[in-house]
C-alpha cells in the first residue's frame, strides 16, 4: 500500500503578512473598515476623557451617530463594489 503525499503545502508556507496583503487586494473594504473602526474607537475614547460637564448619555448618542455614519459609508462602498463586479462588468 503506497500513499501519495505530494500535496502542495504552498499555502501553509506563506507568512501571515502575505495572506493579509492578498486579502486586502482582493477585498479593499476590509482594511478601510478596520481603520475606520479604530478611528471611531480612538475618537470615542478621546471625547470620553475630555467631555467636561457633558452627560454620559449625550456622549453615547454622539458616538452612536458616528458609528451609524461609518456603517452607512461601508454599506454604500460595498454596494458600489457589488455594482462594479456584477452589473458593470466590461464585455470580454
């Protein structure tokens, strides 16, 4: 009984950085979304620290509006990306 172990393991040899780079090239909205999310978190923490006499509920409402704007922009971006990929394909 002979087993053939000639399975290509090239995907296992790749580093984590090259995998992330390939994913970013394939779906460009992933790194943009991560960066935007990080920016909203940093902004929220900064505003929380320096809010002065503002109530916590007002601060949370402002943060909620920022997150909703982020989600709206990402939705529009993904919609545009889907439009380009599925409906506006150039004829081959």
